[in-house]
């Protein structure tokens, strides 16, 4: 057994280690395990696997090294998906991007070896090519470290399903192209201007890969800003309506206080005349037509959330839906007012749509929200819903699905969870958001 050869082959597979760091850097806040436990565990597993691959017969590696390397990457991808609490399409894109970076590292090693060993076979093992691969991998790792917060921001705030379903094709295409660019024999790349053309193509691909990442970030940022502007406008409109309702209520209250003396005189005269039935009708009319209609809702101290709750409470009331809102939110909380408004608004909008399918006497929405622990906000809501067939027709509604997806995305953003399920004639929504600030 040739120990130096085994170590060299194992070292070539160990190029996966920078790729692992590349994948984990932007998603640290979504890790299911603490980094202090996860990183050593992944390192030990990868080192053992690489050493095991290095112990295989070099002659067999001559034809299957790429296959074995893809097998190693597949194992890491499975571990990656299981240890990060994030949308799998986003993780798959980041995984393929790291694979693309590795393909550039591999070609950097090939180019280095082609410059030094012009007549050598591609399957020989050279130290200079290995050194070039690791140097180039650290280059990509440095870029990933510098832009890790921007990448994390994209994962937090950009949730277009169409984009995430298709964007992986770009790094996949570049990786496949780089794989096809690996020369069979180094002397072949020195035929005519082949080597210059080889370098030019790789530089163009590298530029395209880097430029694409920049453009993707700019598009995601612009799309997010537009989305937040629309949501902010909606929340501000609702807050303005709530302000007008409070202003109108204060004016009516002032007018009621002014007329209260005349009302009491009228009631006193009716009592003196013994018209008790008329007194009862008069006070009932006063309560229902004045007090009940003018009194606005007030559910919590948070202005934005209270405005959203009042808005949908009025809609529910006009739809003859019984509501029970118990919301204990403080005025200030480390969760964006817009994000909170989206969560409560989307949940209540879907709940009202489902409750409208039920008979009027059975329509109800129960909502509770409170900070049970110092770092978590819990939102629990149940609403009435009708038959399974009607639920299926509603679940096919694109706006209904988008509302639930938006709630899940925000829960993911704050390292929480969003769970939705049905229980007979009730639909339940459970949302947990972490309110501890993540750096």
C-alpha cells in the first residue's frame, strides 16, 4: 500500500471541506445544531470518508474519481438538508453554487498542471495542481465570507417560488460546462491556440458566475423593496382608518357628554310618569344605536397589529363571524411591524374566507397571541371550516396558498415554525417566531 499516494488522493477529495464551509456560512442562523458541534462532526465524517476513498485501488480511481467525488457530495447534501432549517430549494441553489466553485478550483488545478507538466496524463497525481485547487477554493471561501450576510438576506427576504425552482439551472449549467472542459491529456491543450481559448472560456464563465450572483442580489433587493412598499402602504392605510375611527369616536363621545344632561332629564321625567317600558326602550336604543356602533376595537398595544386586527374584526363582524381575539403584544418588539402585519393579516384573511363557507350560527375565529417565553412569540388561531370538498376548492386558490406560504417564509426568517392542520370542522394555525435578535 502506497501511503503517500493514499494521502494525496485523500487530499484531493478533501477539497470538499472549503465547499462545506461555503454552504454553511450564510445559513448559520438556521442551523438545527450549534456550529460548535456541527462543524467538528461534519469534518470528522468527511475526513474519514476521504481517507477511505484514498485507500481504494488507484487504478480503479483512474476511471471513477469523479463518480466517487459526486457520491461524497451527495452524502454531504443529505447531511446539509437535514441540519439546516431552511427551504430545500434555497439550500439546493447554494449547494450547486458551491459545486460550481469547486469545478473552477478543479480547472485551476488542471491549468496549473498543464503549465508545468505539458506531456503528462490527466490522471497522474501532482502536488502543484492540488495546491492550486486549495488556493482557489480559499479564494471562493473568502468571497463567501465577505458576502455571507447578503446571501443570508436573500434567503430571508426573497421567496419567489418560480425563481427558486429555476435559478439552480445556472450554476448547474456552469458546473456541467466546467466538467466538459477538463482535458483528457495536457499536451492536447497546447495544440495551436487551444490553451488560450481554454483560459478565455474559463475566465468568461467565472465572470458570468460572479456577475450573475450580483445581478440576482440586486433583483431580489428591488423585488423585496417593492413588496415591502406595497405592504407598508396597506398597513398605513389601515392605521389611517383606525385613526379616523378613533377621532370620530372621540368627537361622538364629546357630543354624548354634552347631550348627557338632556338625556338624563328625559329619563327622569319618564320615570316620574311611570313609563318604565318607554325608559327601557329608550336606554336600549341609546346603547345599540350610539355606544355599540361608535366604539372602536382595541386589542393590543402594538399600533400596527392593532390596526390590522381592527380592520379584519370589522370585516368578520359584517360577515356575522364571531370573533375572540386575545392578543398580548407590547408596543415595541424585535419583529418588523410589516412582518407582524403580514402574519396576522394573512392568517385572518384566510380564516374569514373559510368561516364564510359555514352556516352563520357556526362561524367563529379564535385568535391568541402572547410572548410566553422571553424570546418567542406564539400565535394560535382556530376558525370554523366546512366540508372537505369546499376546503379542497379553497386550497386550490392561489391567493390562499400565497398567504400561507408568506406566513411560513416569515416564520423561517425569524427562526420559527408555522404549522397548519385541520381537525374536523376546525382549521388551526400555529406560528412561533423568535424575537431574540440574531446578529
